C-alpha cells in the first residue's frame, strides 16, 4: 500500500465492551515517514492506511473483557498497527542469536567486580548487503547495582547503577560483539533490500557462586553420584527438578528449594497438584535431597573483592525427556519444596 521506503504506524483507540465486543474504534494518531526520516505527506496514502487499520480492528474477535471486583466492565484500549517497517533478520533462528550473545559478550572485569548486572538494549543499522554499520550502535543501559537475592527478603543494595564509566565499558563490549556478528538478512521493501534497524538485548548476569572446580567438576560430581531411581525408569516417568538455593559468604548452602518437576506417567497414576501420592515421585525427591546433602561447600560470589550471599541453581534430569514420547500430552507440572 505504501510507496517505496515509507513506513510508520497508526494508533487506533476503541472500547472493549462487557461482552468482549469492540466498539467506537477511531484513529488517534498516525505517524508515517520516508526512509530518510522525514514525515510522509501524501494525504491519500495516509487515509488508506488509517482505513486499513480500522478495518483490521473491526475484524478482531471478541476480547476477554476487563473486570473490576470480578464484574466485567467497559475498558478503553488502543493498538498500534504498523505499516511497511522493514525488519532485518539474524541469519539463524532467534534462540541462536541469544546463544551467540551469551557466549560472546564478556562482562568487563570492572563491571563484574562491582556486581553490576541487568540488560543492555541495543539497536544498530543493517546495511543493504547485511553488514552492520557499527557507527550507528545505540545502547539503552538498564544496569543495576548488586542486590541480595529476593529469597532473603532484603532490600536492594545500591539500586539503579548511575556510573557512566560502567555504561561506557558495557557499550564498548557490545560494540565488540557486533563486530563479531555474521551478516544479517536485510529488511526488504517491495522485495528489495533496504537499510533497516536491528534490535536485541544483551544480558549482564548477576554475580554467581560456583561449584568448587567449576562446571566440569560439577558434571563429574553428578556423573559419579546421581542415580535415577529404577522405579522411574520402570514406570516411564520423565521429568526434571530445578534446585535453587542460597550460597552464603562461607560457601554453605541454605534455603534450598525444589521446584518445577515436569512428570509424565501412565494412566495408573492419579497426579495431584503436588504429586504427594506418587511413590516414584517421592523416590525422585529423596534422591534430590541426597545429592544436595552430599555437596561440598560452594565458592561464594564476590562483589568488590568480598564474598556475598547469592543464589545458585542446577537441574537434575530423571530420564531425559524425548519429545517423541507418545504420552507427552499428559505432562504435568508439580511444585514442591524442601
């Protein structure tokens, strides 16, 4: 509908009635621009875009109405209908991009030592040939000072990071990561590649404790000590238990919590919300407790060179779940705690 290079959005306001139907749709704002960034001025095309946005809203199925004190009420709502905004694509699926960012971004030592953590929201121009214009990198830093784990119920320490040097170090590292990226698939307008803006989020992790000897030692510990109950194998029960805990300043584990046991069983099991009536489930729980009790002290996380309390986590898999399992639709989530 739009001429080559024009893009933007139309915001439509409407009312969701008590029965979920949509009434009173109207355009409240239209923003169209040329690819150069200048405002689009062709009123005929603008009108067509507004008419199309209204048509889309009127076609929507009934919504789930808003409620006040449990009673459905009329609620005003608005949506943005976007037009012809070319978007580049990472050459592989989205999760591969996140994996690349996690593996490539190295938290600057000064940032890590200070316990700074959070997210960096990055945007960069992708040229017509898929290369990145590094000079256009923009970052929105949502970084925080170190805070104790929420499980301890303690207030945040330091709160939002205001250190401009930390921002600069993180942006420099983000620039290095962009320089290592493969070419993107550029956005297209009418089938032709155009300059477009890519957006992604880089995570800056919180300080974390470590199993003594690192990940390889932890895997070896589980390999030598973890035993899946024979009953779980016999009854074709699949699942996993996520174990989270607090590692104290001395490395001792406390406030251990077991959660998210995803279980698939045969029809002979009557699965309730907590799985308390399943003997095999109790055996898996018992094995998890045994592994936790066998663990040595962990190496505590550090902030500014001093040990701090921080959350640790790992997962135990009871019979690796094969997605081709015939009764996978019977999977249930069971929550329980130590």
